[in-house]
């Protein structure tokens, strides 16, 4: 997998490019909707493909391993066929989910033992096991097993954790090279740079992974509680060490302004549950700021949610109707809100790409970023 640069911004590290998978071309910068359990919550595959126009979504190895399980996925012919999705899929290794189960896991040199959050049953993920699972899932892009350090994290712990991730990366790559795809399409493997908020560890981690020549590189262990500026600083520092001809993926980020700042610092790919999670809680992102659809000021507002958005929700329904659906607790509210927020995120990265190509990214970003963060009529909620 070679990342092809189309254009670079003259004033920042922002870049527009693309790479190919057997399930389609991925143009970057690119936001990937999160479909943890083989579904993007409240949104059908048809809408995702035809209305939102998502070329790639993210699934999760940990959750899919536990449910529906590998026997069912292999019987279906992989996740693409199981969920009837013919665009690309990236799978996280489950490292972050296991990290979040701190009281239910035990780290070892050859992997991690953990208890299922569903029934308490014991399981063990080694780097080799994760590759086997992701081969069975059949994702286009597979992520290595890593350890996500918590924040705050003392230096000594970060040293050991970063080395563990580097050691596991070797085992991941060896298992990947010795195995083959199961369903007739190519799969690619990304390494994950760790190191907490320590620059020397981030540099070491990046250099360790580059020696293994992964198909792409992710930056993990950020957006876990550290100050936003520290996340930006670590991102900017780390991208200096990553190859120009490979995709760069900032995991679990984030808010619209976080994405634009990270694009400026050389990131190509993003994922986050925020657009769908916020949508289900009636918080919607618009070109003028963030609105709550439970807000009483929208009760008689028959204008579109966002006049600058051409998504299915904005072109067919009013703020008053959306507010009614949420206050009446109608299920349709979750779908329409999710469609809008996902379209907003994909449009944001699409427009960033256009501006990079035009040579006007930084001017555009500085012009809109303050609007994206403001809350509209937040004191009028019922």
C-alpha cells in the first residue's frame, strides 16, 4: 500500500492524497465512521454508502471476537459479506478496549489476558492471535495489538509499555507475513506508535515500527485524557518521523476542531464515536456551531438544521420536526441526527482535502474553526 500525495499545503504539514484497497480508493484526509460491532449505530449500510458516502468504516476486533464470534464470521465469508458492506473496513486490534478493562486484564510479555465484559469469561490475546482473528474478520486494514498507556502515566511505566508495544509489533508482523487472506482480497497491516506524552519514547516507538515496514502507521495513546494542546504537540512531533509515502492515522480523534488541527500536523485518517454518540444525545454539529435539538428555541423553527449541509436530514426536515422527534423519544430522531453528524464529519474532511489541493487550507481552517466550537442557544434547553 503506497500513499500517493496529490498536494501538500505550503504553510503546514497538511496533505491531500489517496491509497487503494480491493474495496475501493480511500481519499485523504478521511474520517471513518465507527461500526464497532459490524454496524454504525442507528444508520443502515445503504445510507452509509449512498447518502453519507463513506468509503471506509471501522470495526473492532475485541467486540467482534466476543460477538458474533469467529465461527459465525468465517461461515458468513467475513465481515464484508456478513454485514453486506462492499466498501473498505479497518479493524482496531482491541488494544484500546482491553486497556479500558484495566481491572479485568493482566498484561504479559506474550499478550494480554482479559475477562469478557459480557459474561466474565477469560480470554487471551497474543499478537499472533489478533492477526488470526483479523484474517477471519477479513478487514482491508488490520491494526497490530498494542498497549495503550493511560494518562497520566509515569515515565518508567511508559518506557515498559512502549517497549512491549514494539516487541508485540515484531510478532504481529511475523504472523501477518506468514499468513494469508481468507476471502480473496488483500489485507494491509498498520503499526501503532505509542509513548504516552514523552517525546523520546514517541520517537523510539516510531523508529522501531518503521524498521518493520508496515503498510501504514497510526498514532495511539492520545485523546485519553491529556490536555488538548499536548495531544497536538505529540501529534506534530510524531509525524516528523513517519514516512511520507504511508498513510498516517490518529486513533480515536475527535471533535471537528481536533481533526482540522491534526490535519494541519500531517494526519490523514481519523475515527471517533463522537458524531454518532452525540447525535443519539441530540447534540448536532453544524457550520455555525453545536446545537441541542431538545432546545426550546427550536419548537417553532421550520428552517433546516444547517443551510450549508445537503445531507438527507437537512434537505428534508426542519429543526422543529427534529426537536419534536427527540422530545417524543422517537427512534427516527437517532437515525436522522446520526446521518447529519456523520455527513458533517465526512464533508469536513472532504472540504479540507479540497482546500489543501487549492492551496487555501490554512486560511479556510482559521476562518471556520471558531464557529465549529461555539454552542448555540445552550441556555434554552428544556
